[in-house]
């Protein structure tokens, strides 16, 4: 709704400017503006969405263009529709452009028959952009020959990695590597020689009078906490783990309806990994619940992760994570 409000205000402001121009005999100029619609850090594989506003009194729009300094991944380009909000809050699209194509870093949309439009442009962040900055220049041409452009502030792309929807189950797929961002079975750990890459073991255990439940354990933690869990031969890492009850990453949400209301709208960014100080963190966390999270610092001190619990069942959890190499 915020973006719709801003778009309306932009169009009103542009309309007022054009109205004032029409009161004299001066030129009726092509105008443009832009709003970035997505929030949070820019991640490889995610979309960065913009709304590009164009209008020209006394003529019609011909075409819109976007030039990215690093070619976007598949899915990058203009949406041919201009949107307005329906009575129940849903987006309603009206086709205003055709020939929406992307070749390399250049995207274009050819207008059908309109003097004003707002087009959505989605840039899907490619692996090539990781840790770099991407510049995007929007431009528009009117049928009367006028052109105008808008340079977007450089978009910094995060270095971190992200993976969502990792299913872990007690005594099966329970061995977690934050460097690989994956969970393995005991057989996979043994056959692939992964013992030295296991940072955490997921275990579910009921203990009378103790809030144990869903736990994350370092393979090298105290034996009393590992009771009932199988530790692969050679898995000896002692990771630092710190439970977070109120730190919640919006990027790591899977079920927005049931997770966002419980956790809020914060994001973990590169700077959070770089400045996080684990202090006297433990080598295990107990009684993990949905929408809770943990900071993890690997035994090598070079790999860090933020794990978030999306859902829990008896003997299993679904987690999502961001990881970062220092």
C-alpha cells in the first residue's frame, strides 16, 4: 500500500507541474521518476523491484528502457502492465506495453497507446554481482522525439548466501553444515567425508522436568547434551551458538501469513555478520520454537550463520539460513 500511495503522490505532483506548464506557452516536457519497491539487503537470486513513472502531455509514450551495468539473471525485465489497487487491496494490471525484452543488461518495453504509465521493472540479482554494486539507468522516449532518463542510486549486492526450507529430522537428516548450507544423513556424512564440515547436530528429545525438545548441538559439546544423538566419527567441531527470541529475518520467511506477524520485519545484512560478537556463547541451544533463531560461529571462526526456525513438528524442524565467510 505504501508503494501505491507514493505512486499516486508522484503522479499528482507531476500532473500539477504539467498543469502549470500548460498555463503558459512553454514546452510540454516528458517527465519521469522512480521508486524502489523492495526492502532490505539485495541478495543474489532475489528480485530488486522498481516502479518507473513516465508521462508526456501533448504526445504519447513510445518506449521505456533499463540499462543495468551487470546483466540480470533470468526473469529480469519490464512487466507490460500498469497496476492499480482494487477494492479488496489486490493489484489489478492493465496492459500498456508490448515487446518487453531483455538482452544482456538492456531491457525495453514498447508502449501500446498511452501518454502516462507506471511500469514495474524487476532485476534478478545474478551470481556475478555478489559483493559488487549494480547501476541501473532508466530512460523513456516519447513519440514527439523527446527523451528523459533517471539514474538509480547504485545498488550494493550482499556477499552473504541464503538458503530456505532446509528440513532436519532427528536421528536421520540431522547433521548441519553452515558452510554448505545443507543438512545430511549419517550415511551421507560418512560416504562423502563430511565429518569435518558438520557444525551442528539437530536432535529432538523429551526429558522430564526439562525444556529440552528441539535442540541444536555442536558435535564436540558435552556428552550429557548429546545423549541419544549419534555423532559421526571425526565430527568434533565446537561451534558457538546463541539463541535469539526476538531477532527475525524477513528474507527467511516461508509462510508469510503465520511467520511475519510473529517476528516483525528486520533483515540480517553483511554488516551484522561482520560486527556480531559471540561473547561467551554456548555450544548448544535447547527448546527451539517456531520463529526463533540462532547465531552460529563455526569452529574455524571464518564461517558464520543466522538460522531461523520456520516450523516444528515432533522430531523435526524446517529451518532457513543466511551464511557469511569472514
